[in-house]
C-alpha cells in the first residue's frame, strides 16, 4: 500500500543540531550491511537510471529524480549524521549558503526531517574517495519506516511507500569525480 506523503525541501525547524561521526579504525575494511559515514562531503544519489534533484531551491520544493543519461551532475546533497546513538541523518542541500533547507516530510517536526540509511556496501574514508562510495542503500523515514521511492516520471516527487525492494527504492551514493 502506497503512502502519499511526498518529499519536499523544508526550512530547518531545529537550530543547534550537532553532527557527530562515529570513531572507526583507520585500517578498517569497507563494510557490508552498513550505515555510511559521509564525512561531510556532498553526494549524488542515484538508482539504476535516475539521480535525485530538486525542483527549486526554496521551502516546499519537490525532491525529484532526473534521468542520468549523460552522467552525474555535481553533488547536490549532504547526509549529515544527527549524533544520536542510532545512526540517522539529516539530508541538506549542498549549495545553500545558510544551510537551512533540508529534505523532510510535509510536517514541521524535527522527526520529519530525520532519515535512516542502510546499505549493502559502504566505503571507508569517503571524503577521500571519488565515484561510487555506497550502494544497495534503502533510505527510510524514522517516523514510519517507509522507503523513499522514485516515481514513474522524472518530474514526479519522491514519495514514501512500503519497502518492497524494488529498484525505485534502491540507491547508490557517489562523490564528485575529477574532470
């Protein structure tokens, strides 16, 4: 059963959020079934054919998915860990000066802006890598555990639905590559 809550850009309702990164051994191998530590770098989010984007840089703008066609655009999103014991994230837009536009549900509560990310594979030292750094990822709402899902058309807003393991709910993360 689909939930019709759509993704959009929200003004950050909670100031003073603290980001934290879990400690990790420097020689730790990449891990399976993991929560990526993006180390503050911007990322592109894709599935097999499309990349996340936004319909505009203002509160209420939809998060959409654009055809990858000619390659990835520059990194648009930053997944910042919230610092809570469970690894959760606030998703922010990279190019916003005052850092106050975040991806959230259509509510004004902080919890509506917090997401889980669980992947099949996560690279270590992501800030020092270029290209694909995590794959096989599900992004879920912490309010209802439903999966972020890509619509049928490029212009469709991302939405939440029951997690059923389709390609529309399976994402990869990419850092910018050198030109």
